[in-house]
C-alpha cells in the first residue's frame, strides 16, 4: 500500500471528521472525564497529519483550509497567558480561576463555564498548532528524489 | 519609478511620539513631587511591580526619554541613508523597535524599586543593545561587537543577580528601600556591594572591562549617541547610584571605585588622544567621562554624590551632541577619521557652532553647563584632599585636550578637497543644535538642572545633598583649578609631538596584552571545549548514554546494599493483578524485541510497539489519562520518525543499518543494559507493588478537585493546581516550534 493508494486516501478522508469530533468531545468533557486539552490537541493534530501523510502537503492544502493551523499555536499561547495574567490586573495571584471554589457554575450540558476550561482550550490550540507545524515542517522539506 | 529603498516613516514617528510623551509625563510627575506604582504580582515570593519616580529615577528617566526623542528624530533622517548604504530595503521597524525597547527598559530600570524587576530591566537593556549594535548584521565586525557587548555586560549581570539573592537571603525582602533601611555594615553587604559594583562598572565600560565600548562603534551612529549618553553606559553608573546607600557602607568598595575611576579617566583620556577614528575618540572619551562619575562616587560624601548626578546630566547632553555631529559629518562626507576631515567650518557653520558649544561643555568652559559639572567635581575632590584635587585637574586637562583636538580636527584647518563643500542637511543638524542649546541654557540658568541633580543626589545618597553652582569672579580654588585645567589642556595640545609616541605605545600595549586579548582567547577556548563535547556526543550516542546507565545501575545497587535488611520489601501479587501483569509481560517482550532489528523502519515500529503496550499497562494501572496521552504521543513520534526517514537517502540508512554501532562492543553494551535494567526493575517493582496509602500533595489534590468544579483530577491538576507549570510547559512547546521554524523555514511558521 503506497502513500497515494486509494485505500489510504479513502480512509484518511473518512476519518477526518470523526477525529475532529472526538477531539472536541475530549476537550469539552475534559473537566468531567478522562482527557484534557493536551490529548484533544494531539487527537485533532493526528487527524490533520493523516491528511498530510495520505495526500502530501500541496494536495492537502488545496483540499482543506489547514495551511494556517500552526498559527493556532500563537492564539493558544496568548489565550493561556491571558487566562493566567488577567487575575493579576484585579490584584489576584496569576491563574486564580473564576468562578471561585464555593460559587455555582453555569453548565451547558457537560461543559462547565470556567476560566480553567478556557486555559485548557489554550493548551488545546497550542498543541494542535505545534504538532501540525512539526509534521508540516518535516513534510515540506525537500527529500531525496527516488 | 518608486524608490526600492523607501522606508516607512511610521516607526520613527511612533517612537518619537512615545519618547516625547514619556518625557512630558515623567517631568510632570517629577514636578508634582514624584509618584509610586506598587502592584503585588507574586506575593508568595514577595515580588512586587514596584516603581517609584524618585529623584534618581527622574534624572535617568528624563535623560532616556529627552535625549531619546532627539536621537530618534535624528535617526529618522539618518536611518534611510544608512539602509541605502548597506543595500537593505527594510529595517526601520526592528531598528526603532529596539530603540524604543531600549528607552522603555531604561525608564523601567530607573524607576524600579523591586530588585527582581530591576534585574529584568537591566538585562533588557543588554538585549536591546545587542540588537542595536549588531544592527548591520551583514558585517562580521558588527556581529562580533554585539556579541562582545552582550557577553561582557550579560555575564557581569549574573553578579548583580547573585548580589540581589544575597541581599534577599540576608534581609528577607526584594524591596530595595527596605533593604537599605535594614542594612548594616558587614560581610554580606560588602560582598553584595562589590558584586553590584562590578556589574555596574562593566556596563559603564570602566577599566579593565572597557574594551567592549570602542568596538560597539560598529553600531549606527544614533545608537552610539544613545548608548553613550542616556542608555547602556549610563545604566552602569545609575546602578552604582541606586545601590549607593549600600556601597557607601563599605570603605573597601568605595576605595575600589576610586581606583577604577581614576584608572578609567587615565586610560580613556590617553587613548582618546591617540585615536583617529571620530567615533573611537568619543568612545574613549566616554570611558574617561564615566570614570569621573565613578571617581566621584568613590570619593564619598554629599558633595560628591551631587557632583556625580549633575555630571551625568551635563555629559549626556554634550556627548550625544558630539556623537550626532560625528554621524552627520560621516554621512555628509564619507569621512570617518580625523585625518580625512578638516575645514568644515566654512561649509557647515551652524553645525560647527553647535558642536563647538557641546565640546566646550565637555571641556568645562564658562557659559556652558559643563563649567558647573567641573566646579562641583573640583569642590568634591578638594573636600577629600589635595592629591585628589591634583588628579581632578589632570583629568580635566586631558578632557580639554582630546575634545579640542576632536573639534578642531573636524572644523578647522584646510578642507579636504575631496568633499570641500559637503554639508549635512538640516535633519541631522537640528538635533545637535537643540542639544547645544541645552548645554548653553544650563550654563546660564543652572538652577533647574541643579535641582534635578540635587534630587538625584539625595535619592542615591540617602540624605539631602544641597549644593551651589554659580559664577564667581574671584580667585577661589575651583576657579584656579579650572584655569589650570585649560592651561594644562592647551599645553598638552601644544606639546603633542613630545608625548604622542609614548601614548601610542600605551595604546599598542593595550592591544597586545590588554583585557580584550584575554576575552578573545577565552572565547576561543570556550568554543574549543564546546566543539569537543559536541564531537563526542554526536559521533557516538551510545557513549553518551552509557555513563548515565552505568551510574544509575551502580548507585541503585549501592543504595540497596547500604539499606538495612528488611527495608527492601516487595508486595505480593494477587489474582486481581493478573491483567496488569500480562500487560507488563507483553511490554517486556516488546522491549526485548527492540534489540534485534537492524533496519531503521523496523526499529521504530518495535519501539512504538513497546510504547503501545506500556499504554495498555497504564490503562490497567488505573491511569487512563496517562494511557491516552501515551498512545497519542507514540503515534505522533512514529509519524515524525517516518517523515524524517523519508528525507534521508536510502543508501545512507542501509549502510548505517549494515555497519552496526561504532566501535562494536556488544558484550559490554549488553552487560550495561542488563545491570541498569535489573536494578531499575528492582526499585520500580518495590515501589509499585505496594501502593502506599495516598498521602500528602496527591491526596490534597484529590480532595480539592470538587472545589475546582472538576471531576477529573488530572485535568484539575494541569489546568488549576499546577497551572503555572502547565503555562511554562506550553510556552516551552511554543518556543520549540519557533526553533523548528527558524532552523527549517527561516522563521516562517505557516
């Protein structure tokens, strides 16, 4: 089975959406169940990496809007830093999460509205962006001609 | 046709506006009696964002922003020509960005009262100066000069950090005012003061760490002007003033400052008389001028503290004007050395007059602010004793001589026929005129400058330092000393044929056996060591891993042998543990299988197989989070390995696989692996087969998880309890991505 065999490409095409869905689920359920932003980020990144493996860099980026996914790493870092240092502006130590321990939490299904979840989202974006960047960097290098 | 070298004016305008706004607000706050900002940011460590605009902060902050505004305005005209001359099409944004960073970190340094904060700004000035000195990155000389400045000031900054930690350990706070309040003379204070002094002296380019400053001339001229008058070099003297209440407690450190200051005056003055390159004359002059300030701080006493602060103001205005003159002359005529210039008085009378005023200010002629800087200096030296007064007069004579030689060499004498009519434009002249006007203003209406000096002197001395600066038409000692200095300077110039060979010999001796030589050879030796280590590590990875494994195995064996019998216990295996045991058995099999494959692809696959079987073991060991992460990370690694293998020529991989390890020592390797493996297993088995009751931090975290609104302990730990760790880790990940982008794609992330 070579890289551009119809089988590989078909599987890659089929699993992309489920992978991203699983990643989203792991992220949303992070505070309730196994998994967190890191795991979700790697899952999503693996889904995208599979496209690179099956279709190559050029073909993948023609088909899917993934060219700028590495920029998500910047957004993730900024989000994590923001969550960490916004409390400082209010005289709290960094990373003091909101709402406080004894307060009620707003639930959207299993998703809890917490600043810790925003922090986790930052980690997710950063990991997703970084892993895709790494795979893309290596994939875009000029290899030896066979 | 558009000019390909046309640069945007926006960065220059923005930085000038910031400097002007900073100057205005600092002045307003200072006139209102100062201001304080104090936020806690890591209360557990006692760290605060504590800024206070006291007299000292006001002086250096106003210099950094005021001279900054003029230098930036000059640079707005200078930089486009500079970029054109270096065939660069962009560079305005990094240039003005680094200048602005320089200015902001100077203001932060000047106002910081928390020592950690102070250290951060101190290092930021070093970073900014590195970027600016090495701005012409195509030139090896610039890069070398930038590295030298960074190493000399950066390594000495570590001494400052050590001093800060010493003080914090002794007095239990990072707040400088509190430390000053509690400090008493003693070994700790003396040691800390000495370390601070070394850091400050290195930054102020004092002998013997002065050699980086003349090299830093490789920077574009506006940078040099800023570096010498209001930023980098001034920061060193600022540090000494800021820590002066502590330095003052130690007689030894004060004496050391005195010696180093006088040596710097002598070395800088003599070398300034021998140099021909315009900017080098000024660079050695700076070494000598800050030598004055260091000497005054070393003299001790209220008069000296005031004189030192006032000196910094006067020097900053005069020296920046002279640097800007040198840059204007070079850009107009292309001449870089005194030998190529001359007679520019006719073509550029305004520039000649303005820089003449600045030179007069440095030479301490009446009607300039410089007269009072020397008046205060002489008074402080007289207070200490006759010997110091004589030394002060000699120093002033040296200054008079080299600065007269500099100005006359550019503007008097026969014009160079190659560029007789060349004259710098108004953009390069006006900032010099403004600075010269300041020098003159200070010579006529001295009181505002004196007040600023008094405020700074009081802040650094820790007590009011009143002083008087005025013209007196009588034969008081200060006036006689000034006259003696002028006469001595004139005499030096008139007799230059007599001493010039000797001075040149001193300069040559410094080149051959000076500290610069030591720096170069030290750097080369360090490079050799690094090469040797790199060679050893890269040539044979097994050689690097071997000592670690041997040591780990032997130490564990010793540990087990040394503990009393009965301490090492292994828990029993029950039927509940069967799945885990089976998973571990599979993992062991996979680990052993890793030894056999020779082809790289097979090796990667077996290593992944081991990783996946470990993930199964984690899952049975009640660690589903770890198992999940292990599976994911193994997959990513396998992918990356495959990607990298596909980049390698197939022949190389096949040859390497056939060759086997370098210096094939199969038996030794096997013995080492067995030794470390057996003892590692023994420890892990003992630790994991008896799960201790959950205690300490782990139990607390489990208990607190509901309070964090979480049901999953691991996520709560990552995002909440140990959130700062996570933050640092993701930052490291991001930096690693930037590193990959830099290595593989010239810094482009997408």
